[in-house]
């Protein structure tokens, strides 16, 4: 589809400053009609500011935003073909569900018969028809969230903007609503732009994920690509968990990371040299029990992609077992192994941790260190 199709959103060179702080920096982002795109990143990365500029609550200092092919600079929020759902829902407490959903149509002086029809349709979409006469105080958090969605969708916007709408829900309800929200978007075919700092939400819901850092776009890709082929050490560490080792790449692509010798078979790593950061996901680290004779540096020099360490933490995570392994000269390693095949290990056991060369990502050493912390076993 062309960018002029209904529901397309295009940002070209968009910059937004607040005083001396640049919240969004020369952002280029093209969202396809009917796409569910997740804006993901840590607090302060610019994702909410980007959403607010699309909505019209903020105006860019530079660049252009187009919605359905039309430039929207200076167009107020109520005249853009978008609606926004916020984390706090902002329902009117003195109105019942149906009245809350109808409010926007009434402000547009829509006919009463059409209001009744569209409110019923919106409540059906949100599975809230049977709650039409209840006040917000009589609803659960998930039900209030559905009402907020119905109120936004009743205006039939080309683009629905969602600013962390599931953040106030408990974990189980949040996961249920993720599924419902994605199914609803698939049925409607409406463009959804979803802001979140929760990587699991982004991975499970987004057709594509736009990962932001410092006001800039770090990577834009599908969940599979972002997880398996991170574009930077930041993306590798922010999406999912990683083991990071620091070292230097030498001749033949061999990386010396303290006492650990690492080699990667992934394309694009052949020419990397100098200081590097190595990333290995915990699910690719296997463990086997060993003894003290293999723990000496001399015994390990002939090995690549393996190191001997000591188990310092174990956590049962349901489907997987998590092991924290202390190794020489580097941060502790995390290993996650499916529970049915997890080795029978105890804290203080010596183990040989190993991984395949195709699981190793290599990044040139960034100017800012990645977070190398290993969470304590839960």
C-alpha cells in the first residue's frame, strides 16, 4: 500500500525539544495502514512524545508528520482522524458506560439514532454491551480499559494511539488483555500505535517493533528479527535477557574475553576487530557438571565457547530452570534450560558452560556500557 492510504502514518525528520533537552531527534518512521506497531524503549527515550506529536498534543520543532497522506502540522487533536487511549482511561465517573462511549459522538452533534447504533457496535467490539448501564466505579480495571477502547473506537478513527493502556492492570489481566487487544485490532484493520516500556507486550502484540533510545530509532523490525538479529548491543540487552562478555577481537575472529575464548559464526562478524561486546542469550547456554581439574586456566585454553564456573544461584521459573554461574574475569552467566531436561545441579557445584558459535552476537564496544547486571534468583 502507498503511504497515502487511510491509516498510514509517516514521520520524516521529526525533532522535538523541551528547552535544551531533545526528546525526539530526527526521527524517520513509516507506519503502514492497518499495522500494529509498538513503540518500545526505556523511560525518557521519546516514545510518548512521539505519540503525542502524532495525536496533536505536541507540535514538532522540525520535520513533518503525515496521517493518511495529509500533513497535520498545526491541526488540533480533535480535527485529526486519530483517537488516543491513555493509561488512566479518564472515564467520566458520573456517566454510565454507554454515556461515556457516546460522549465524543454527542460533541460532534451526531444524530441520536446513529449514536445508539455506533455505541452498540463499539460495546460489542469491546465485549461490554451487558455493562452499558453501569458506572465506571462498578467496573474492574480490565472492564474500564475496554470501555476506554470502545469510546476511542466509536469515532472510527483511521489511527488508534495507545499510551501504555495496560500498565495499571495486574499481570494476569494484562496478559489476557494483550490477546484481546491484538485480536480486536486484527478484526478491525485499524492502525494501532502502541507505546510501552514492556518488552513482552511489544514482542507479543506488534507486527513491527520500533525500539527507541535517546530520542532516536535504534531498530525497526518484526519481533523475530529484533530478538534474533539485534542491531546493536543496546537492543540485544533491552529485548530479552543477554549474557554480555567484554573482550578484544583478534586474528581469525577469535575473541579473547578474559579467560573465555569466543568465536561467532554469524555473518557480519568476520571483520570486527578491537574492543568488542559479546552477547549470548541464556537459553543457548548449556551446563554440564564438571570437576576441579577442568577449572584451571591451562585446562581451558584449548576450548572455544566454553568456560568453567561455579553455580551461585538457582531459580525454578516453571517451564525453565535458571542457573547463575560465576566465571572468572567476567559478569556472571545466566543459563535457562527447559525444566524437564535441566541438569540436577546444586549451588556451589562446578559446571562447564558452553554455547554454539551461531548463538554469539558480536558488537563493537559502544561508548556507553550495556547493563551487565544479572538478576538475583527469584
